[in-house]
């Protein structure tokens, strides 16, 4: 049985940018739930970036700040409820997932 990519999402980061970030993490995990390691790291990186942009485009930008994206369907608790921090994702979230994918990919090829 092939190992699924969704496993790289299991250990969530201890720190997020805003309260909506864990829900975006879950959305990305769902998109990769049936994918396995038959794709290359560069293909995974492209698919992850494309999925992220597609999901981000479903949200609403908060005023002039293009880094805080509001999602109507995410829980609203707290001051930043429903909001995603695009910069956190670009600097920490996406690189973390790509690093995890590469680590598993390299172990499977060894």
C-alpha cells in the first residue's frame, strides 16, 4: 500500500499566524488526502502552491491588507477568527509542508 501525502499534515505547527490558519491547513490536507508519493518534490511543490492560491482566492481580503484573508466558512472565535495570514503561509506553512514531503520522498527513494 502506498503511503499518502496527507500524513505530512498530521503534526500541526505549534504556532500559527491567525486563527483561521489551522482551518486552511485542514482544507489543504483534504485536497491531498488521496495523493501518494508517486509525484516528484517539484510537482508536489507546484500542486501545493496552486492549491494554496486557489483556496486563498476563495477568501476576502481585509481592507488594504492583502496578507489577511477572511473566510466566511471558518470559525469566528477571537479577534482574528476566520482570518488567514498569507505571509505566515508563504514563509512558514508552505515551506514546512514542502520540507516534510521531501523528507518522506527521500526516505522512500533510499
